[in-house]
């Protein structure tokens, strides 16, 4: 019996020895902090690296649930890439630890600092959001190709902060409805790229997507169109339709859930209710909101339509106040987007109510702007005042400049950079999103015949990357009014999630570096090399990214 026990003991020790040798022989890989977007400053020192093991743990300060959530995110990220699930617990110091603290003193609230030694990793944020971006940096430095390998973090310091406080992407669900699961997936993609605003385009001629309890017909009627145009909208060929109803909307509970999901990833959801144009879906539900009274139907093709909200009726303003009262209850964002683009004035020119309102207000054409343009300015200013009383600030497309600007809107410049520069010179805050540089519903490859359907145009990856949001003509004080930039993904010709991801990626990576990194350090060729590492994450999450860069 004793011999049997001795033999089993020897076998056990031999097994331990083999296991130890296996661990010792595990390939070591060194992570790279040069991720996308590129951090502002990376300093590597010639000292021993920090090597994570199964006994490494992630620490967070007691009583801070937000930092705890970021610590748990980091643990899940490392598990995804390395295959090690690190424990998360309260800690103030220690060895063999990745420690998260919110004690960095910095004037930029999204700044962070990562200090690495052989004892561990200290991650400090100027706020909880800064710490979240530190987590993203560590996450992206550990490639999914490193699974089951020994991971070494070079000793040194990463100090980082974003160039712009407003870093956004627009997604249009008015033309095509997308599930709540995909909206969350879209938000996850934004978080991977350090984007902090999600501009959610919720209403369109082709569909009203947000539940408004006071006006149930907006979703009962306005969320569904009877069919959809097939192919491009062209005047030289007969229009063909698919004969298939399309629709959908988000309940208020679903919206609250999505807003919370985004908040957990330090992304603010900005809702857009586009007015006074792009409102055919609302008119189909409530014909009294139009100048003619109908009949109207939810649009089945794309374009700009002459039927818009009647801004000569007090009942229209009441409708808008009711709608925005529910919108602000759903979205805690400081910013509310009220549209203002592409609004023909044909109906207003012939509408007694609109003409009476113009007369009462004393609006007159002055050679530069028509009375009807000034009526739109009045309408936008009135909605802005209502939202300001509720503690919100409006964003509007650059057409808000027509007819005279409202009190204090943020101007979203999309037609031409000159409009953004003009607004900045007048002291208004501006978000630059010129269509020729950052509209990612445009083709991204010259071989359009072999590309998925797009609205037209050509915006390749390199053009997005080389986009400079701050017009050179502005002086230093005026430049401060360029608060950020965003890409816009409109969906007239993007009808499903895989297509949306294809249009989004990797151009989102390019804009993320425009939004975050030091402009003087931008260089396209090194960016492409770093982008190849980011594709490992796209593959990990099964994102349908375009792969044109690998064709060169």
C-alpha cells in the first residue's frame, strides 16, 4: 500500500513539473500601446515589464460603482483576448494588480494616465469617463491574437486626452428600422473607437421611429410604409418598388434601456426629431399638421418633399412642444437635435395660415432671405426657446443660418465648410460634418460595380483620415467654437446590419483619430499599419468591416 501511495505521489509531482514547464515555455508577447486612436503621449522606459498571470487582479476604489463597472469591463475584455478571467475587487494599492483610480488632476475631464512597472498597472482618470478610455487603451493593446500566450506590458507611461470634447457618429433609423440589439451593437462599436456621442436620427419622411404617448398615431400609422423604392432614385428610369411593407419603432422602455446601455459606455445619445421638413410620416398620421390637410402617406422613395409642417398654425407648435416634452423625459442629453435641413417653402408660399403668420410677425424679404426663410428661423427659434426652458441646448443643420440664426444653437455644418466657418466667426459653436469628407453612406471604393449599394459619391478611408475639422481661416478664438466632428451614416440604401457595418468600418477608425489624436501627429501610412491590429478586434466581434486596405 505504501509503495502505491509513493508511486501516486511521484506521478502527481511529475505532472506538476510538466505543467510548470508548460507554463514556463509559454510564448511571451509584448503589447503595443500605439492603438487607434493614437494616444497623445507614450513613454517607454528600459525596465522590467509587467506580466499578467491568473493571480493578477483588478482593483477599484471602495464605493465607486462607475469605476467598478469599468474594472469589470476590463476583466471581460482581457478574458476575450487572453483567455484569463481576472478577479475584480476593492483595493487601494498592491502588487500584481491593475489598479483603477479617479484621482488624476487634469483640466480635461476625459484625460487619463497609465503607469506601468513590473509590479502592476496604475490607471488614473480625471473622471470616470477618463478611466473608461484608459481601459479602452489597455483593451486594444492586447491583441486577440495573444490568446493563451504570456502577456507583457512594457514599463512606461501613457498620458492621453481627446482633442475634441464632441466625438460623434450619426445613424439614421428613419429610412430603415434597425432592431434594439443592433443599436446596442452599434454603440459597442462606437465605444471601441472612443466615441462619446451617438446622434440618433429618429424621424423621417419614410418612418417615425419613436413612441410618443400623446400622439399614438405617429407610430401606429407613421412608422410603417407600404413599400420601398428598389435601386437608385433616378428620373430617367421608371421607379420600381418592392411591394413589401416596412416599419418598426422603439417603445419608450426600449429607448430608456438603450440610453442606459450607452451611458454605461460613456456615450450620450442625442435624439433628432427633424423639423419642419422630413415630416411626411407625421403628416400621414396627423394631416392637420400640414398646410393642405392631405392626403398624405408615409414616403416610399427617397428625396426632398414639398409637404412639410405648417408653421403658420399654433396647433403645430403645440404638437412640437408635446413631442419634445416626451423626448426630453427619455433622453437626459444636454443636446437635442431639431433638424432644420432641406425644407422647401412651396406650401408656405401658398398657405393662408403661413402667410398670415408672416404678416403678423412683420417678416419681409430683404434680397438675401425670403419671408418664408425667416418664418423657418422663427419656428426654429421658438422650439429652441422651449427646449432651453427645459435646460437643453439645440443642435440644428446649417440651414438654421437661413433667415437669421436662432439664439444659441450649435450649428451642424454639412453642405460646405464655409458655413461652419461663418457661424464660428459669429461666435456660435459648430460641429463639422461636411458630406464630401465624412458622409459614410457614400461609396468607399472606386470599383462601385462590385461594392454594396450606396447613395453615390466617393469618400475613401484616406479622405476621412485627412479631414481637418478646424478651418484654417479662423483665428485662435474662433477655432475654439469648433467643438467637434462626426461621421453620418444615412440609410436610404443601407437596409440591414451587415451593410451598415460595412459602410461604417473602417472609416469610423479614421474619424476617431481625427476626433481624438494630435493633428500634428497624423500620418496615414502608420495609421494603416495600426489599423491592421484593430481588424483583429473586428474579426473577434464578427464586425463586417470593408477590407480595401488589404488590396493595396
